[in-house]
């Protein structure tokens, strides 16, 4: 389901609890912190009731990991979440892909306290850790994962406030020892960083529950549903009473469904880019405390100036003409790509995809998996995301899950170009990320094996130049032999001035997606993404003309209904039992889709 950013997230659990005050247990500002290789691996709280007692550990104690000097450093900090008059001095940065899977641990006491809330400023780089998993323990040995808790900011390069609200987790209340562990993952380079600053741990005095529930956030999922999250579990009767929710702008609420502390509201249609106010009243918690009216503002979708009809319009929102750009440029504006687009490439690494329409194409960078799962050939619409000029190549990062596929079998005809055109950056910039095809080419040095993030020379009509770049790290031809002889090659038009930690001159490449993009055989065929079928039309059997072995096939009719799913041998299946018509086959090997083929049965 799509998730949209609210203008106002009511995160403070103290809202409406003026009689109750939180106590600051521990504050870590990292003032005076030192850079690598002298960055400390443990810190004691500088302020709060547990000053000099509560600690942060990266030294292998209290359930933490042992971090090395090249996995820690310090940079300039921020004033976000600053307490006690602290200025933006220094922060704590965890760096290096070698630290994937490592953990830091906060240790403190909640004796006499309940309802812990941790806040901090956090930022990450594009190659830094892109996911954080939080878990807790009361003995420093046995940790329980906290689902759906994360402090990963939704943008890179900018500090953002992150909140972990443990209200309702009674296991953390009134304990002599509490350990909160954060495990990092997803870094892709040794200089990728995840930085934290101004970490505050606070809690309420322990005692009976006499405080009414409050709204933590309101998030539109789509045009007719809202997710309303409360700070504690709710009484089902009051939470599912429609009359307890009211929206302005003539929007009505028709249903309310409770899951512990989360209420899903079904509404009449919201309007794109419109601000709304939700009034919540008379909701009770499990102890019977009833809340007073609470008003929350939010916005559905994006305003009209950020709605793009097609990819060309989306690409016009951020300049990417600087071929020698030396650093990424992020546009944190959320855009809506309204028009229909077709997925032309997918890669497991960072959940990358390429989408294309009649006006252009763009690479989707989705390390968090926000967009959801789609296959090559799927047509989708209404995508939300932000833009990044990544070293001269434009990327689109989803901020919301995409809508359902409009169609699941769509072909894109590649742009046929010459090798000199591929080397012409001024020409290729107008075709960034598009599906392209080079014909009558050969590898200058066949016989070796393809390696990821390496470059390979092609020859065409007397021109020899570096042209092929295996960028998709899970492509099935990685490690395979470089083919010999003349062929056609299809792939995505990709450009970079950064390969690993090297910064070569900016250049465009063709990036094949699978072995099927190396087209060396002419057949009586109908091709989608390089997969040939023969004979076609067929009466009894069809063979798929792909150089790799296909392990299973799923066959669909033109309505998208699956009519067959079977394991196969020798890339051959029987179609004798099918009624006459047009079918589409998805081909799989080792659980991954390796191509789509169109079959005509007569």
C-alpha cells in the first residue's frame, strides 16, 4: 500500500498529558568526539538523571559488536534534537561495508520509570547503512527483535529527527537494566556512513495507567484509507466507532478497523495535494482512560506542481547535464509520476529497476524495497519518489509503494544505436536509462569471464571502444564466458563517473540484463526482451531460444490469468492442451525471472 508523508506527525506522546512530565534519563551529544582512527568505542551519558552511568557501547560488551578503527569516525554534528544548550559540535559515524551486521548497544535503567522514548538526529550517505534493526534485552544476552522499528532516515545527506516510541512495551518498564541494540546493514562502500547525534533517552515515572491515549501519526495509504497510529493499545469498541473520527473538506469516514494501537480508516476519496484535518475523540485505552479531542493535520499526495505526466517531465525537474559531476545532488521534493510506465530491467542489488515510457526512462534506486515487487514487462502508474543526480546519472527513489500492475506483459522496442553514438555523451544523455541495442558487434577480447563492475570492449565496423558494463550485480551472466563472434546486444543505457571507488571519465555504457540480451541466433521467433520462441505459431510444443537452461515456466493468457505453471527440461514445453490464442510465458531459473516470451497457439 502506498505511504504518503504527513505534513504534521504528532509524535510527542506528552500531547494531552500535561499533568505528566517525562524524565530525561540519558543524553549523548558526542561533544568533542574524535575522528578515525581515534574514535572511542564506548560513551557515557553526558546529561540526564543517569549521567556518567548510562552508556553507549561498540566494544563487544553488553551485547554490542566489536567495531574496528576503520568502521568508526566522527564528523560535524547538528542542532536537531539538541538538549541542555548543546551546540552542533561532533557526531558519531559508523562506516564501511565491513560492518554490515554489526550492532551498537545503549545500556540504562528504567527502575521507577515506564514508557521509554528514544529520539536522535540521524543521517546516512548514499552508500551507507540503509537499514537498522532494533532489539531489546534486560540481561544483555537474550535480545528480542522489535518489529517495524527503524532509525533509518528516508533521505541521504541530511540530518532528520528519528523517534523510537517504546510506550506500551511493558518489558522495558521498571527494569534495573535495559539494553537497546541497533544492528546496521546495507552499506555498499568503505566510505559509506550512518551518523547519529544528540541521542536522548526519556521515560515517564512508573505508576498506574491514568493517562489517555494520544495520536502518534496519521498516514494516508491511498485515496480512500488512512492509518492512524496511537501511542498505546486501544479499547476496540471506541476505536472502531466511526463517529469518533471526523475529516474536513467533506470527506466522510465509513469504517474503522483496529489492530492493537493502529486504526485503519476507510474514507471517501481524498484529493491529490490537498491538506486535511482529522479530529479524533472519545477513544479509550485498555485501562479505560478516554482522550479529549485531538486535531491532526496531514496532506494526501503531492501538490499539482510536483505531479509529472511522464518520465520526460520527471527528468526535467533536476539537472543532470554535468557529465563530470563529482558528487550526488539530492532533490528531497516528493514527485508523483502519474503516467503509465513499463519495467524494463530489475536487479536484486538495492532493489534497482528501470522504467520506461514513450518519452524516456529512469533508473529506480530502492534499497528499502519501498516500491514493491515487479517483473520485467509489468506496466505500472502513479509512482511517488524523489530525484538524485548520482554522478551525472539521474535516479528516482520511491517514497511510496506503487499501485497494482496495470498490465503484466508489455514489450519495449530497444533504441538501435551505433557504437560511435554510444560514445557520444551529448547524444546519449537524451536517452539515459533507455533500452538500447547494438547490432553486428563483437567482443574485442572474448573467452574470459564477465566480472561485475568491470568494462569490456566492443568492435563494430572498424570502431573498437569500451562499451559493456555489467552493472547489475546479480545478472546471470556474471562469471560466464564472454561470447565470441558477431552478435546483437541489448541492455540499459547507463552512465557513470564512479565505478567502485574509482572515478573514471564520465561515459555511457550498455548494461545487459541477462544472457538473453546477447543475441547470437536468428530464429523463426517472436521476441520479448531477447527470448525467442519457435516454432511460433505452435501446435504441440515450443522451445525457448535462450542460452541458459530454464527451470520452470508460468504461462498466462491475455487477461493475465495463469493457465499453466510447470517445471521443464531442455527449454521445451507442450502447448497441445491449450486452446488457440495468444499466451505469455514467464521463464524462471533458480527462482529468478530470466525473460518473457510470447506464444501464439494455433
